[in-house]
C-alpha cells in the first residue's frame, strides 16, 4: 500500500464560511467517503484510481458542489505522495486537484 496525503482546502477568504457551513467529500474509485477540511491520509494499492472531491452544505445531503475528478497513478513506494485539492474563490468554482500523479482533471458529472 502507498500513502496518499490529501489536503483539501477552500480559498482563504471564504475559509471561515466553508469550515462552518460545508463539508467536503471524496469519491475514490466510485465510492463516496466523508472527508474533512485539511489534511488526511489514504492508503491505496498501487495502480490507477479515480479521485473526486466535492463539498456539500451541512444541512443537505445533495447536490455535490464544486466537484472535480482526476485519475491518480499511484506507484508502489514507501514515500507518501502529496495531493492537493484547492477550491477556487469565485462562487461556482471547482476544486483544482494537483499532485505528482494527477495528470488529468476537471469538473465532475453534473448532478
């Protein structure tokens, strides 16, 4: 297993809003998982994985907002791999996912 260090952050000027009223989620290989704003680690098998990041308002279960998706190619290495997901500042922005193994990205499916 390889550890992926995933950092999920809102844009700095809107961070207070998101920390109080929203909650991030990740979708890993088609399965959704609750996440948190900040750092988290994922233990993944080497190979290609589909990673999506979105947020939802705390009082609602849907829709997925600001969703972006990327394909991660995880090598078999003991060194943790950093991946960052940053939410843009303008309302309606998507997450920008970057890291050494995130070659493609963009908005996810529309709900």
